C-alpha cells in the first residue's frame, strides 16, 4: 500500500481506503491534507548503535498487520477491524500496516523498515527527539512542529528499524488529541511492539 505521511495529518493512501498520521520528513500515509512543515524544532539526538541493542531482531519479511493486530489497539483509539497493509512509500521495499480510528479521529501506522537503520534516519529527521527504551531497545520519539502527530523509531537491527506514525487523522476536526498524549502513546506502542517481536 502506498502512503504519504503528512505532517499536518494523514493522506488517503494510494491503493487503499485507510487514512493515517503524518511524518516528520518526507511523507507516507493517509489523510486528506498533504503538507510538509517548513520549520521544525531541532533537538539533541542520541545516535543509535548496534552495541546499544540487547540483541538483533531481524524484521525482514515481517508481516506487519498480524503484528499490529496483537497490540492493544483499543488503548490507542484505533479499531483492530480497520487495518490495511502494503508497501510503504516513505520507505520503499518495506512493509507497513495502518489502523484507523474514525470515532477518535486517530490513525496508527507501523512500518517494518529494511535498508535504513535508526541512526541513519535520525541524522536527517527534523524534529525534537527524545530517547527512551523498550525492553532494552533504543526508542526515539520524534515531536515535530506540527501538533497533530508524533513519530517513533525503534532500533531493532543493523539497517532495520520499526517506524511508528501516530496522530490525528484529519486536523481541524474533532476530537483532537494533544501532541503530548500522542507522543506518550508512541512510547507505549513501541514497548508493546518490542514485547510482541520478542515473544
């Protein structure tokens, strides 16, 4: 599935009818608005390294929708019955899956990124980056100047990472979830993802 992540919201993914939150860099995933911020806050980014991972988790060939379906999606305001997956346009050659929450105006996309590691991605990210951890794995939460979304990067393997895109489906419409809540949930989503990958 082709998605364009928009920082102001989500675009309608090409080849599917789902919508999903924006992204701090290019674009991948659903909604009706397509814009990229011209300015964002830059913060200190801690570089992810192989040594910082407790072990490697190979996500090449990972089926993302079954993984997403194992997460407590109701806690994140999205409907487990409203998921769609395909190839990511933001990370060509990588698979993603999107879950929609029409009643909450929220969307969640997970991308199993292959060919690009966390450190490489963070080097070009235009966002305020906060480092945390999930199960010992480095997690980077990216807060952009656009308050309708928040992103996460989980360092799982050399040249591989899990990308989390979570935010308001349609900015300007109700309900609106504060960015701080979005970013807190990104950390929870990353932790739940690592738990499932390690099981």
